[in-house]
C-alpha cells in the first residue's frame, strides 16, 4: 500500500508540474513535449485506479496521435510566433473571461459532488459477471454498441492528418524535387552522356 501511495504522489506531482510547464514554456515544441509527459503520467494514474482501458486509450490516442501530430505541425509550419504574441494583450480580457467561467463550473461541480456525493450506485465499478478484465469489459461494450462513433472519430483523425500534411507541403522555388515517373522511365540512352574530352580540356555543364 505504501508503494502504491508513493507511485500516486509521484505521478500526480509530475502531471501537475508538466501541466504548468505546458502553459508557461515559451517554446511551443517544449510545450508539446511537456504535454506528452503529462499524458503519460495521467495514464499511470489511471492504471493505479484500475482503469487500464482508459490508460491505454490515453496513450494511444492522445500521445500516439494528437500530441505527436501537434509536435510535427509546430515543428514543420513556419509560424511567426513573435507576431502571434503581439495580439496577446488584445485577447487577454476574453481569455480571462473564459477561464473564469471554466473555474466557476469546476468549483460548482466539485461542491455538488462534495455535498451530495457521486451516488451509491456508482461507488464501485460495474461487475461484468464474467472473468473478463477491465479493459476487455469496456472494450466489448465500446466496440459493439458504439462502433460507429469510433469509426466517425477515426475519420476525423484521418482528415486532421491529411490537413497537417497539406499545410506542411509547400513548393518552394529553386528546390529540386524527385519525379518518380521520370526516374523509373529513364534508360541508359537518356540517363547517360558519353563525352571524349581532349587533352587538357575539362568537362562543363
């Protein structure tokens, strides 16, 4: 039990510190890396709570897809972050208002749960009636009753991935690019030039 408590406090501390570094880091790449660390720590907390499926989902979806996508988009896009920071003061009141609303909602929900409780029916996980694990039980429900929602989510992620590739695909002038069809169709006659320079003469373009 002591080992589990140590693991909980360690993972919780890393999650909180990483979350703070996400919003405080000046470099956006560093922010994404701290976000990945926070996701991994939160997945460890889910494992300690016995929710292995949620931990696996957090790592595969958020770390393996969303966070890595953000990282590559931030690294590949030529974004002028100095110009983006110039409008920070302009949007500060709106951001503060949204943050205040979110804080009020979190405090209200926490107070309701603290006074009325979460309900006796949900104090413990649902029994599956079989010897299936937590991940297998949730997986059977999600991938049978809600399979179409997962397919829709996969299409959204596919569109996001294609959008990121299109944003980073830029044709710059003066950059030589491969033309695969021309390379495959090349023959020795079109790909080589045989010259016979004389003595003391060089080969030019």
